[in-house]
C-alpha cells in the first residue's frame, strides 16, 4: 500500500563569500530515526501554525521560514523573498514519504547558524564544490535529492546568478523511481532510461 506523502518545505540558504557562493547545511541529530546523521537543508513538514486557510504556496513558504529559524537559528523576515527552486516527492515504495517544496533565499547579512541541538546538532557553510567533495569522499552523508540540487547550484559563483536562474525557471514535481540492479538498486529520474518500468 502506497503511503500518502506529507507536505513539507525546505530552504536552501545562500551567501556570498571569498571562496564563492556558500550553502547552509545542517546535520540531523544521529539519534533520529529518520535520516539521522544526514546533512540537509533546513526544513520540515507543514504544520497548522503555517496557516490552514491561506494559499498552498504561502503555507509552504511560512513553513520554510519557521523551520529554518527553528533548526538553524537564522531568521528569514519575509516568506515572499523565497524563490521556488524545485519540488521533490519521495518514491512510492518508501515507508515515509514527503512532497517537499524547495526554495532559495539569500542569507540575512551577518547571519550565523545556531543549531537547536535537538533535531539538528551541527550547521556549516559549504560551497557546492565542497559539498560534492564530501559526498564523493563519504565524509558527510548527503542524500540523492540534496546532491542533485547542489549539482544544479554548482555552476553559480554568486548568489545573484543562482536566484536569477531560479526565478526564470518553472518548477515541476520530481518523483524518483527505484530500479533493481546487480549491485542492489539505483534511483532514476523522469527521462532516465528504464524510468517507466521502475517502481
């Protein structure tokens, strides 16, 4: 039986630095049952406090702002400043599923993260190249949707260009599928060979 995905929002906080554009990553506490120890973007499930009688888009934005503050301590003053970037839906066989809207936003000047020490135990700024290197070397646990979005941001040296590109792009839902291989399994995206036959 397929589990209905929960609505969620996640915010990719960006800042310019001498090393180039940096992304805020937070590490989920290792003792959490779901994705414990993984490095992710701040985010979480949409809650009643995000507004039940407002548009879906604004609910997701308010959720992203709330979760960013709760997990990283960074206050984003205006939900409307968030730029829609992507929408990922957890594959259907997964026991826990989310329909997550991802947004880009420029970090407030001088803002530094302060993890909540409950759901998140660490927070760091990495350039896309640093994040990809940590993934390849397996020195940080980063999951498939996170890496795919880092790869999309990697060509941008500055926050302005990343925000500009995102503002001109349409957001279509991405539903990965899982295909069996000789080595176990692989994750396929729409358009990949074998996607239509995968589950």
